[in-house]
C-alpha cells in the first residue's frame, strides 16, 4: 500500500513540474481550487483525494492539446520543412 501512495505523490510532483515548472505548488493549488497548504500536505505524504487525479488528467489533456496546436502552427509556419 505504501508503494501505491508513494507513486501517487511522485505523480503529483511530476505533473506539477510538467504543467507549471519548478515552483508548481501554488499554481497547482490555484488550478485545483485548494490552498497552497493543502498541496504541501499532499506532497508531504497526506492522502490525495481521488478527484484530484481526475482534475489533473483534465489539465494535462488540455495542455497537451494546446501544445499539439502550437506544434502544428509551427510546422505550418515553416518549421517542419
């Protein structure tokens, strides 16, 4: 059980860094509608509510779609030559 919890906390941090960079905790808190302190507690090992991962899936999918759009625009602008 501890391994699954550790994996969840690792994924939280990986997602945060991928979406918002090295100072991700405040931005994640804002995006999830929770306090910075709540995110810090999760990082420190407190149980992460399952709904958080659903929100992060949505946020990462939105960011991925946005980056795909930019990639296509770069190709059209001559970067894919």
